[in-house]
C-alpha cells in the first residue's frame, strides 16, 4: 500500500502536454564565477505582501504535512505557501538599472501563469522527504515525475537514478557537506526553518517532484525575480532601476563580510530562516529570491536563442543554471538578471532550491 501511495505522489505531476520553444542562455563577460564572491571566490554562482496563508485548494504540499506554520517574518506562515505569478512577456537577464550588469533587450520570453513557492525549501520540509525514504537509488522518482505541463521531456529521466545517493543513509551522509555551514542536522533542531543546502540538482529535482511541484524554468524564475515586465534590478527594486541593498533586503556578501546575521563573519547564522529579510519581498510576495542560498533551475546552461514561449533549454551541456546568489555572494551575483553555471552533481553549502507548481486558485484558510 505504501509503495502505491508513493507511486501516486511521484506520478501526480508527470502529465506531459503542449510544445516548447527551446530557450538557452549565456553568461555575460562580467558574470565571472566568484567575481563578487568574497571568501567564496571558487563558487560558480553568483513588494507586494501577499499576506499569510495562501494555501492551494486541496491542502498543503506533502512536505508540510504535520509541520507547524512557523515561516515568514512573523513566524505564522506555512513554509509551503506557494504564490501565484501572473504570466506575461519580459526580457531575460535584463534590468532597468542601466549599468554594466543590466543586460540587453535581445531575448524576450513569455511565461504562462504559474505558482512559485514563497520560500526556499527548508530543512524541515526536506526532512520529511528524507524520512519518507525518497530521492535515492533505492526509491527514485518515477519516470517523467516533476514534469512541467507545457514542456515536453521536462520530467524525471530514469538515467538520472544513478546520480542519487544509494539509500537514505548515504543521502544523510552526503547532506553533511560542510562541518560548519551545512544546515542539515540528524535530529530536528534550530535549523528547521533555514534553507536546505548541500543538495545536488538531482536531489532538488527529486524533492520538487515528490512534493507535487517541479523545478522552475530559468525563464519562470527570472520573470518572478524581475517582477515580470517591470524588469527590476533586484526583486524588491521600486523603482525598477533602484540598486538599494542592505542586510534587510537579503543575506549576501557586501565586499567586507557576510551581513545576514548583522556581523561581518561568514557563519551558519548568515543562512537566515526563510522569509526574515523583511524588505526583500519580490513583486508577488516571494522572499529570498536574492541571497541566502543559490537556487537550482530546470535548464541546462547555454546561450540564449531568440524568443521563447513557456520554454526551457533541455539540450545537455556540462552545467545546469543556478540563480539568486547566496549569503556568500556579492551584489552583482544576486541581481535578478544574473545567471551562472553549476555542475548538476555539485553539492555545496551555498546551494538550495525552491519549487514551482501549476497555477491554481488560492484561498486563505
């Protein structure tokens, strides 16, 4: 019976329909890995308050079953709150700051309505995934799980199973990638609302599929961070050209140190509980789209091609796209338009994820 229930979960998002125009992307010469990264120079990646609640019709995501509502600045929101993003057309990797990092208007893209989790995946949510024995070679996602409904071939591929940890014990061991900066703990503790780090692209993809969602496409993530056609420099930038930035907007490296915890050290407390950067909300109410942890995306890294509609680059290259920067990345790396490559097997204390979901009406409980 348990196996059947798990199968139903994996397959719930595995329906494929529609066509996509393949969209790729390029790194601008100024987006050199580690250029703004302070002590993490070897790292490759650089508002409207929607209110509390906003639970999708049909209940919360699986990862929040039984979890108290402790996320957000007030500590009363569901950590699985997933907010509607109204689709539209914008320019990829472009913003209105009009400086060397602003990009160009050469690559328009259109995205349909979708939902994007308000918060990065927390340790508590990922613990539910681990405790369920999921995301390992012993219990991998089903083929096509976690597919984007509008993008053919975007779901789980069975050939990826070998890139997962062998079993739950091996996964837990792998999540301890940094003795001082990993957020995973073997028992629940003070890190439950911190963003989960030390996960590979495969871990991230498997989690979102199990949780009833999918990895956001690069275009979707960029659209949400830029405020759609507003083309914001940072998710919170109003006006869109504003480069205002301090520790109340994001946890990042300011050129002297990591400022998330109010000091200049770079320690675990700079990985803030999700949603506590009160000035950092994006247009649709999302937190931590800049800083805290880098976020894995669906796309393989490649040069942008023309115009795209509901698209992702699924042509294999050496790296996947990662966006948003981290607590150890500088201001340039956490800009809405910045995109950088990361090997999908990379497991670092800077890397995490947030999930996207099919659009649906939301209700406040």
